[in-house]
C-alpha cells in the first residue's frame, strides 16, 4: 500500500474521497483514513473553517466501520504554519482573536475574555478530536508544524517527523499560549518550560531526543514509515485499539488535562490583549506579519518600553 504526499504542492492519495470540505482532503483506503490539511498556498495556515472541518473529518472516520487508523498530513511544503496571521494579525481593526478596534490602542474596545474563550476553546476541542478519537491518529510531519500547527500535530496519538521538518511554538514569546497544552504532557515540566520560555523551533531528531515525537526519518522515507506503522495498527481489531487508547488517555485526563487547557486558552486570550500583545498586533498591521514575527523571534527585547510593572510594590530605586 502506497500513499504519496508530494511536497511540491501536489497530492496523489488513492482511495475513496469526500469533497465536502473546503480546507482539507479526506481519503480512505484499506482500513486507513487520511486527512490532509489543504491550504498549501498559505502553508496550511489555520483559517476560521479549518478546526471545525478537522473535527468533522475525524468524526467521519470514527463513524466509518471500515476505518481502523487515521493519518493526518499536510499538503504542499508544510504541515501547518499555525493561525493565518494575514487574516488574524495583519488586518486593521477587530479580527477573530483580537478585539482591538483600531491601530491606536486608545481606540480599542473593552476586551471580553469569555468571548475570546468561547471561540478559542472550541478550536482547542476541535484539535483535541484527534486525541479523543476512538481510533488511533498519526501525524505525518514533513514540513513546519509551528504555533497552532504544533497544537494540531501534538494532539495526535503519534507523531512521525521528517528529519528536516521543524516544530515549535514561537508565539510563546508574545501573542500566544498553546491552548492544547500538550507540550507539558509530552515533555514534562522542565523541557516544556525550556521550549515555551524561548519559543524555539527544533528539528525532527531533536524532537525525538527530548521525547516530543515518536520518530524522525529522512524525508524520502517518511511515507514508507508512516504507512508501515499505520498498516501494522490497522490489523488490530477496532475495539482493541479503542480500549488501549482510552486507558492511556484516561491517565492524562486524571492529571487535569481539561483544566490545564482551560487555563491555557484563557491565557492565550490574555497574551493577545496584553500591552505586549497590542504592540505586536499594531506592529503586524504597520509592517506586515512576516516582519513583525522576524522582530519577535530575533532575540532582541520584545515591545521594549511597552511592558508595565507586574509588581504592585515600589522598587528599591523608587523608594530612594
């Protein structure tokens, strides 16, 4: 059985397909459903429709009695580049994820945290449909899986990366908090902190070394490895796969996964409306999101002169 995901913006995935989705492709063949994020012109950036369509595709695979395993892939050169900042950050005025009414912070309307939580928590639940799917999910990461794209990949049961691919959460530097919080559940506290305190990207071998993903292979071997693992699991009865997955997932649920995600989603909204978050949004409007991201990730102090004192107590210098 062969499945090919051409990394030059073409797909050749045999089998039955469903064309009801606008942001992804859905195929089934020999007990395996393949969901492919399909916005290659934007590096499969997350649009308003993508999270809900992803959850519907996972549900479609779960309802299909012929499917035992789900593979999640990305069309084109990337797995998923995160939320589409052209739509969400670069445009002036109030946008999904930003309740700012204009470039001048003095014109910004009142931020409603629960309005923000309502939408972002729904996205988080949609991503986590991969985790809570009764059928095993494998993320095939051949290119960048960054920001919200890492949320999607890490919601899968297993992640196999190409050596050249990168994964990370750069918005941890400003304008983001990973709402699925899967970093801590995959890495433990210290390594999760190392990744989220810096927002650094790591490649496939590095991700394997710290325990973030299962395997990393050269790009030309990625399809064969993903397909071989999926085929091996597909021979197992669905009820056996379901029981093993529910048992393992329950251990993480008992560790407070849902509560952690609630806090992470609320904090994510705060990051986008903090003084530094407002600065980043205004900077993206002024110079474009690519330049704003370049500045954010450069290592230079972020939003210098914008941050407010966190401590309610006067400093030793102020006392003098």
